[in-house]
């Protein structure tokens, strides 16, 4: 179930990116407005893409919430700090297995 939801979420994200990139640029007063002409009329394309963006955005938000609910149900509710100690106090050894000399090489104080 979670895999299917993730695939749907990924497809929605890709479709949303595609629809946003297809929209006509406003130019932002930089003199680089979107080009004229296109497959549809300017007004029809803007309405269709705006509506598609709103629908895909809503579906993307809904799938995000659904995935977060799924992740919350699979949670065990424990912390990594609650885990028992795995590391033990073992004596330090060299690569060959001999014990490490504990005297410091550099004096720590005079």
C-alpha cells in the first residue's frame, strides 16, 4: 500500500512540475514576457493550466498527508535513546591484536 502511495505521489509531483513549467511567464517587469502564439488561445490556456495546477496541488497535498498518516501508523513510538547499550567497554587493541600502550605520546601537562 505504501509503495503504491509513493508512486502516485511521485507521479503527482512530476505532473505538477510539468504543469507549472508550461505556464506562461508574467515577465516580472523585466521585459521578458512569455512569447505570443500557442496551441490554444492565451486565455483558454491560462484557465486550463491554472485549474490543472490547483487540482494537482490539492492532490499532491492530500497524498502528502496520506503518506504522513501511513508513516505515523508504522511508528513504534520509541526513541533511539531508549535502545539498550550495544557498545561494550573493551580494551583497545592494535591491528595485530596486541594491547595498546596507554601512556600518552605527548605530555599532557608539565
